[in-house]
């Protein structure tokens, strides 16, 4: 049986609780494949997963939800979610458990052919943010006639929203710091500064009004401005402020929501197709060696340049 080097959390907290361990890699059974990981995607959900206050019986916790790599083994009578599959194929997998690893055996239903248009680092960061963005646009019924207010437009999910909204024909006004305006404009967004006076700046940018608001930040300002500018609360969505959504009667979407989880799982093939056609990009801000996962997680927790972070193996 082969082995893999895998990061686990031995306690609840931040980067300091991560330890790299050697684990046995089980051979794939029917419906499973084994992937030699070339890159692991990094998301805020990673550090939230190991955050304080949880049941200690869960420890040690695996970390990481998406990877890209190369197939090294396929279970009997097994095909990838995208069909077919052979040893040596480049693949991307999402909704996995323990992606911070050099190799893993996982369910084939979560593994797809990697778009040739993307590097391993970009492919490993495609699906979680891409399906989240698609979920937000779907929940608010965004279409070609809409003017959308997007909070956190320079972030990873915001970046994907911008690209997907442009494909739908919608106009997007995106909040960001002035230092990140170029990251918003790059994909067709119209940047406005967040902070005092935001509602008035949005009104000036869109005198005809905004028809939907998408929040990726969870800030009180974002929610208050959305409620002030969008009359239909079923066209306001957040992926962070669940309590405000419940209190004020607008939409919260997230992986913990069964309807969202189903939509995102089904949307993976569409997101991959957009990337394969060159219609969806994943900007990468920085990569780290897999052996430096604690430093990478610290960077993820702190301010960093626009774009995604990835862990890269030495394969």
C-alpha cells in the first residue's frame, strides 16, 4: 500500500495547529479513484473548518476541499463524473475531504477532467468559488436586463461573479478598495469605493437603480446598503451574513443549505465547461509548497493580493 503526506489539525485554532503526517493510501474501490495531487485549492472554508469551539472528538481534522492532479489508479467499473478516465489523466476534484495532501483516494463522482486552459493551481481553485458565484446569480435570478450591486467584487467569489454575470449580459457595480479597482474592471465590473457614502455613490453610478444585490463580505454596510437600494428582498443574497438574512428576510446561500449544496454539485460541470472554453479565469495571487501549509494558511487569513492561493506539490 502506498503512502501520502497529509496535513491535519491536531487541535482547533489557526495555522499553528497543523501537523504533517504520513498516511496509508487505500487502493480505490468501485466508484473511487486515486489522485496524485499537483495543487490544492485554498478557501476561507479551510480555516473555518478547524476554528475554535468544536467538539474535540472530531480531532484530528483533515483540511482542504478541492485539488487538481493526475490519476494514478481507478476502481473497478468506475468512470469520472465527466465520463471515462484513465491512469495519467489530468483531473480536478471538489467536495473532497483532506485536500492538503500529496495524494488521496476519493469518490469518482466528485472528479472531472481538468480543463487544459487552466494550470493545476488555477484548476484546484475553480469549483468552490465558481459554483458559489453561480449559486448567488441563480438565487437572485440575474439576467441580461439587470444592474447588479456586488459587494466584495475584488475577492475570489466576486471575481467569478463578475465573469459569470458578464456572460449573462448583466451590468455589475462592484465595491472594492481603490487599490483593487483594476481587479474589478478587468472582468467588466464598474468599481466603487466602499465606506461612508456608498449608497449615494451607487445611486450616482446607476441612476436607474440596481435590481439585485450580491454580498460576499457580510459587513453591516453591505447589508444596509443592499436593503436600501433593492426593493425586492428575494433579489438580495449573502454568503456570509446568515443571521441578517434571517432577520431581514433576504436570501442566504451556503453549502450547509441543502438546496444550495445540490445546486452547486450540479453546477460543477457547467463551471468546468466555461473554463475549458476560456470564458472563466482563476487569477492566482501566490503559490506555496505543500510542505509550507501553515505559512500558506496564515497568508490566507491575512491581507494578500487579489487572486487565489494554492499549495503545490513537488511531483
